[in-house]
């Protein structure tokens, strides 16, 4: 696997390339969908930018909350050391929550129906996620458990000589499958009067099942609290919330 | 708004090559995109400047993200392991 890709003699970081390509491709596809729903290009650019920015802040905030204790954070702040804010990583679920909040606020400000934005954007979230996971595969991070069977991969970041289960590739494929399901659902409901959040509920339901299952195959570190990882606990809560939302929708209809 | 977008776009494009100045080009790029889009939408006379600001902000952000985004998801895993030791 390759941390850097050689393009015309330039060493381009593979993860950064995948991350940015995912953002640009999904942005393009969302704007194209938005045109069909009558949302103008400028409004869409603002909503996408605001959503992504709040998503990244949310992802970072959740990472900080699960990584540092309040005492540790206070210690850093007292010493005027704010590097803990930029050090380390992000958590996808924090990004999802932040993204939903960012979308709600920006849609409200621009007087656009959040449901219209959902139907444009939600099917392409798993596509962006899949491309990001390919970046992880190339860099060798977010790897699976130690494994020496078929399709085992090395981790260039760790460079420890061990082989790992290619969970990043599995997650990428599962994300593409989720995207196809969402696109088929959107095509089926497109001509109807959409006033509920069916496509978002469907995505969260499918993603929570996928994430809960895949966490068992991750081996990049000891993860979480008690038996399950942090993401698995969030997946369980999300799954229950989605089922409750579906039951509520059925009763309402 | 169009002029502000242009300036922010230039700032983002110029400083995106320096990782240590992420606090400058990242918010400048985000603000440049939002102001550029608003400028295109609301202003009839400075459309060209707003578009230029928008495009430069997008390019600056894209270049900065390509060069300096590491695989940040992984570090969350290591962070979670600290939490387990704490409990």
C-alpha cells in the first residue's frame, strides 16, 4: 500500500488525494441533483460548505470528548496549550451529527426545505466515505486485525512487517452498496410529495448496522468502553432511534 | 462581498502550501467560498470578482487538504484506547 502516489513526478499524499477527491466528486453530484430539484447553484455551494465545516468541527469535538478527560483539557487550557485541539483525529459520528446540524442551520437561513437537501445529498455521503476508506487502504491506517490469509494487506504507516485484514476495502464496498440502495429508494420516492426524512432514516439505519458489524474486524487499537467500542455504542443508539422513527412514521401515516 | 471573497480566495491560495498556517488558509477558504457564492447570488455588477474569489477559495482549500490531511480517523482509535485505560 502507498502513503504517497507518484503523479507526474510529484509525491501526492494518497489519503489527502482521496479525501479531497471525495469532497469534490460528492459536491459535484449533489449540485447536479439540486438543479433537478430547483435549488440554485450558489445556495447549494453555501449549504455544502457550511455543512462540511460544521461536520469537521463536530467530528473533532467528539474526538476530543472521547480522548481527553475534563481534567486533562483544563490542564492544557491553563497552560495555554491548545495543541490538543488540532492533534489526533476525528470521529465519523461526530461529523454526521455536526453535518446534520450544519445542514439544518444553513437551510433555515437560506429558506430551503431540509428534506430537499437530504434527497440531494444523503445518497452521496456513502460514496464519499467509500473513497475515503480507499485512502485509508492506501495509507495503511484504520486497518483490520492481524491476518495472513488471502487479500491481506500491509500497513505502510505502521511499517511493522505484519499483515492485516483489509477491512477498509470491505467498508468501501459496503458503502457503495448503501449508496446504490439509497439511489434506488430515491428513484422510487422521487415523484411523490416528499415531506418526511425517509432517505436519511434509511441511511442511518444501514450505516449503523454496517458500522456495528465492521468494528469487530477492526484491529488498529483497543477501542471503546466495556465490551463494545464507542462507535458500536453510538451505532446501537442510532439503530434504536431509526426503528423508533420508522414506527412513528407508520403510525402517523 | 465579492471583493472580500476575492481577497480571501487569494489568501487561501497563497498560504495553502504552508501546513503551519492552517489556521489562516482553512477559514479563509471556507469564508471565501461562502462569500463568493453570496456575492454571485446578490450582486449583479461584481459577478466576475465573486466567481474568481469562489474559484480561488475552492482551489486553495483543495490543495491544502490534499497536502495536509492525514488519515485522521485512525487517531480516534488510539484516543479511544486511552479512554479504556482511564476506566
